[in-house]
């Protein structure tokens, strides 16, 4: 099963960054930063820190797990986090 992490990131002014995705042949859509959990990501929050750094070049304080969804082949974990830098 593929696992992915997505932070609900709160910035100091109580805004939240989202990413606009544009791909050929697909209507534009918006997503939260995040991505896949690698086998070496233990605990899962390690993947969250890596994805935050890769996608917004920042660091965040993870507050808590908010929600988990699961389908036949994917588990998606949403975390509440506050941008530190």
C-alpha cells in the first residue's frame, strides 16, 4: 500500500499554502504540499518534514495527526503543522 503525507500548514498570518498543479490534458487543480512516504521514513513525520522542505523550502512544527483516509491501494495522512521558517 502506498502511503502519502500532507500537512495542513498554518503560517504566522493564519494563511495556508496550497500548490496549483497544471498538467497537459488535465484541468488545473490545487493540492496541499506533501508526498510519498519512503521505506526509510520512520516515523512517518520524517516524510512530512522532507516534503515540506522540498516543496516550500521551509521547516514546520508538527502539531498532530488530523485525519487518515484509505483506499484499496493508498493511505493518506493529513497533519496539522505550523510553519517555523
